[in-house]
C-alpha cells in the first residue's frame, strides 16, 4: 500500500501520507494510485479534473464549495507550505460548522481528502506555494459559493497577522449563518 491514512476530527476528512522512496539522488513516490487510494480509504471515487495554483505568502483562497455538483478534493502542495482548511457545512452533521486545519508542504508531502459537503480553503505560509488538487466533479461557477474566511461562528485559526490577500468573491463571502449549506 502506498498511503498511510489518518482520520481527522471531521468524519470523512483524511490525511494521506504517501510512501516516499528517497536516496542521494532525491525521491520518488506515487502521488496518486486509484487502487491504493480505494484500498487505503475505503472510497470509490472518480476524479475528473486536476487544478494547479501558485500563490504568494498571505494569499488566502476560500473557503469554497459548490452547492450543486459538490466536489470531493484530494489536495497537496508541491512547492512551499500552506495551512489547508476544511469546514463541515452539512447542516445535519454533528460536526456542522467545525473546521480542521492541516499543514501541507512540499517537504511533508501530505495530502488531504476533503469529501463533498465541506467548504475548503488554504492560506500560504511560505514565500510562495504551488497547490495541486484533484476533484470528483467539474467546476461550475454558477454553483460556486464562498464561506467567509473570518466567520467568528466557525473560528478558523489562520496563522497570519492582519488581513490576507483575497479575491473579491472571497472578501464578499457569506457567514455560515446566511450561507447555503448541505442538508
């Protein structure tokens, strides 16, 4: 098996640590293997889209989700370091409104699985970071929603001082109390 899987406090959100083979030349690891992923997680998902972003220190992307065509995401960092955050927005879940944050970096090579029903975002801690993620559904801009990064009801402890660099849609995002959520 090429992954070690660790459950988080949010049911369904998983930290995956791939098996890395390193020597004096560098390293090698399978960043994704469908069979091993299914075996390690018990999940039978199909990824349909890969995304890649590069951001500067202090950039906060999120907290995003799609109210229709919800996406599961398998995320990782190939350069730099981020705090990656998932927020449970399934209204019927006992963990509704709770968040989990995981440090992802090129150095630790961790991956995070965020299932559908969660808002997702990250903030760049290093000078820059390159972030890759696989999604289980396509991006539909008309269904995309953003949960406000600083919502006091959620209380994410972002490792930043002052205001992050935000896209206009993220600066105008909804509070959880007013956001469209999942049943």
